[in-house]
C-alpha cells in the first residue's frame, strides 16, 4: 500500500530572487521600444504569419494564432546599425498577458554570428492571465541567470520575443522594453545558496549538525517532535497518538534544496521508543513532483532500531511512450522510471503505521552510495540469451590508441564548442584504460591550424566513423564519470550509410537513421545519474526525440558503471550493470548501420558552468565491446 498522498508534503515552489552585484551605480535606462508609429513601421518584424503586431494605446499589442511555427514571435531591431549597450547590464521587457490562459514568454538578445553557436542570451517568464510581469536578460547569462554565451553588449543586432509553439490563441501587450544597469553587473548566483550539500553525507543526526524543528520539520497535527541528545549530534524524537493508524512527517533542508548528487540512496535510522510495534516507510521528494520509490521496513518492535534505505534507482525501468505525431517529444509511460531529481531534493518523507499511540526516535538521515555487486557474466556476453559473437572489442591494454579501430579527430559541434578543441595528446592510454583528458590548454581543433578553430580547453575524442559500424546488436562500455563542474561526457552512436551516400545523407537521422544516446552525463548531476535518449528525422523542424534524464545507477566497488544498449528490429533496450533501465518499442526504431562516439565536452542543457580551477578531468573507459547475434546479422 502506498502510504503517501502526492503533494501533501511536496515543498511549495518559491521563486529564487535574483540579487544583482554591480561595479558602479546604475546607468540611465535606455528605451529600446518607444511606443509610436515609427517603431511599428520598420523596426518590428513577425517571424511567422501566425503573429500579428500593432500599436494600441500606449503598448504594442501582439496576437499569436494557432499554427505549426516552432517559435512564433517577433523581432525588434535598432533604428539603424546595432545597439551599443556596453555601458549597461541588462534588457528588460514589461509585458501584460491579455489572453485567457498562462503565458510562457521568452526574450532573446542577439549578436551577429553562426546560429549553431547560439550567439545570444535568453530568459523566460510565466505570466498568468490578466497579470503583468517582466522578463529580464542580464548580458552573459541565460536560462535562469546561469552563465551562458558571453554576449558583446556593444553589438546587439536585435531582440526576439517569442513563445514555444502555439496550439491556441495567445495575446499580450508589450508595455516597455528598456536597457539598464551597469556594464559587468551579474546575478549573484543563488544556486549554491539554495542548495545544501550534506556534511559527510548527513542530512540529520551528524556531528555538529543542528536541526531547526520549526523550519525543517512538518507533520500531522497529532504528531509532536523535539530534539533528543547532545546538541552536536541531535536526534529527532517523535510522538504520535492513536487517532489514526498512520501518521506522516517530513524533514526538509535548511535551504530550498538538498543537493544529493554524490549519493544513490537515503538511509534513515529509526528507533522504536514506544510500547507497540511500528512499521515505517520512507521516500525522498524533489522539485517537480518527483519521488523515489517507497521503502518500507519490516515491523520494528519496542526497543529495536532498524535502517530503511530509499534508493534513487527506479524499481520499474523507464519505458518510452509509443510515438505520437501530435506529441513528438513525449516522455515515459506512467509508473515507469522516475521524475526524482537528486540535485533538487525538497524533503525526506516518513510514514509510521501503528496500532496504538507510540514514539520513535530518528537517529540519523544519511545520503549514501550503495556499491553494486556486478553479475559475473557482465562484459563477457549480452544480457539476453542468443547466438552472440563478439564483433568489436578494445580493452585498451596497449600503450597507445589503436588507430585501426578509432579516430582521434572529429567534428566539434556540441555544447559550448567555441571553448574546446580535440587533440590526440589528450587520448591517454595506460593501465588498461583510455582516459579522455580535459584540461586548460590552448590549441587548434584536431591539431590543425587550417580548421581556423583555436580555443583554450583541450579534450580527447574517439569515434569509429569509417572504420567500424554495425546494424543491430548489443553495445557496452565500462566507464568512470568525471565530477568536475560543467562537463558533458557521452557514449553514443550515429548512422553511417557509407561513402557511396552523399555527404548530407550519409549520417542523417532521417529515412531510417537514428541517434542513440546510450549514456549522456552532465556533471551537475553527480556520477550516478545520466540521460538516455534517441533522436530521429534530422535536427531541424522535423526533429523528434524521446528520453529521460533520470537514470540512476549504482557503481561497482571501483566507482565504475557499465552502460549497455540492445538494438533489435523495432525495439531499443538500455542497460546498466546488466540490468535494464529503459525501453522503447516502435516501428520507427532505426535500421541504418551506426558507429560509436565517445567524448566529453563543455555545457549541456542542465549543467553548471565550467570551473577551470577544478581541471584537469578524466573520462575513464575500461573497455568498449559489441556483439552481433546470428539472426540479426542476416538482417
């Protein structure tokens, strides 16, 4: 029986205030959108026929009709040339939502440049119907005031105000768009202030750790809580009545969140101080209505102590929904996988089932890592039966990389590519491993000045493009992930139709092609969580993808994990440490031979900024293997 009611103990979302730290007094604001006819005529351009803009009273009225445009909105350009906002620090738009429903509006500030490098800063704001709000972009920051593209504020070519698609009529009025602040101003990052990392893993009950019962503990009305024991290591005494058979309580972080990125589970130690038997259950909650599976202890007799471990690893492996053209980015089936976010934990929820009044003592709450005993066959064969033959293997037992299998040079399109370059010197083989070494070292992409790409950070790169590929089979690698801020290591595959195909079609994910993301990791999540996904039909308007960023896994005793990927006609299955973590069945599963890619870049969609002081960093790979099943080989 599930003893919790969703949302009862979920933390209320409290907006994080952005506090600005300036180097001087604010400059005078500059009006970028004077409300007069000269603005409407010539400086505003809709990016799609769905969008209509006109001057109404003292505002610009914008109406967006339903349609297929991915980002319908409008551009606002300078009267001539560019805006030189080098003496200022931000642009802010004041917006009134005149529609019937909530409005999720974006403001983008653009420099000139290659769109693939995203030379802009973007922020968004949700405004309820009938309400007025503001969207502010601080130069050099984006997506929640996180460090982003280093915008040249002296050369702002345009603004884009837009929504993400429009399936129904939306309308709003722009009351003003102004630039203000001072050059160099920055948001004082609230991420660290809002996130508490446990001291030695203890959320409660650790040495020199105080629990503020008023702020950190919530419970049913008939439950009373008080500290027990010495102040330097206090436990929590809990008493409950006989008014009902189950009582609930929650322990919350001292700040908005706990960051449990270095754990795979939470362990709660409970002592029964009452006279009757109690049966406790524990789950861990996170932002976004995410919860771990519930862990229930056997009944605890009077005077006994037991530990309950709530694992972050989902009991039911994630299963993707069948593809629906109306929902091209749909997620997982209900009841599979998890929405739990280890870096944004809001509470540890405890339910006590009992038959009489009673008392318990919570001695400690700890974030722990549970090493996993790996199956003996791991690395020796695929996880399912069949007539399998090893088709590719590199255990990196030599002194240098085997260039008959691997390329050490390749394209550099991913993440903040302007910061990084590949060099053969950072593919380091030794001690039975290959390390993709990342460091601050200026150089040319692929060690070649002719590329014209020179940057400050060097990384290692491997792929089998043009040297090995396979259609269907099982693919696996044993690896240890880096923990330095801002990195994005990955193990993935891309289609290869061969040299006879045209350049554009050879590696296209359309027409049967598919990108397989076997393991994508953002170091902000800690080394025991990663993303699996698959993408198809290109990366433009027809792009489609499904995946989950909440795959939690337990390491072996050396800290390694072993992601794997089973690819058969009409079905994809993702594994880690020999156990399935994700699955998708659909006729659209790719059927083009594909090659392997391994790298680590800077960036990612949910990552911290790169911290150069934490470098160097290594993405360690013990082996890469692939198998082919005889019946699949024929296909």
